[in-house]
């Protein structure tokens, strides 16, 4: 694709964190939880997307390139 820029290491790490979350929730449950939490957070005020526990974990740790080597399973629950 002409003009496309490569993804940064930070963006790739952010998405890798989401991939780890998806795997531990068997993919389908990740998407179900994500949607339900987003709907709930719509009514709580603030930025519903940025307040989703999966996003909080990914944004908080996206610059730590070693995060996935030390991440505990289901760590997104600490951000709920």
C-alpha cells in the first residue's frame, strides 16, 4: 500500500498484549467481555473505550517491551 507507514514497536506491543488477553479468554469470551464492558462504561462517564480493562492494561504497559514475559494471566482484571 503506497504511503502506509510501518507500525511502531509500541503499537505492536499494545496489540500483542491484546493477543495474550484474547488467548487466555479463548477469543470469543474476550470479544463478549469487551463489548459488555464497553456498553457498561458508556453510562459511567468519561472515555468508555479507554476505560475498558483490556485497553487500560494495554495502554499502561505498551512501552514496556518485556511486559509479556512477566505478565500474569488474567492481569486485565487488576484494571477493572
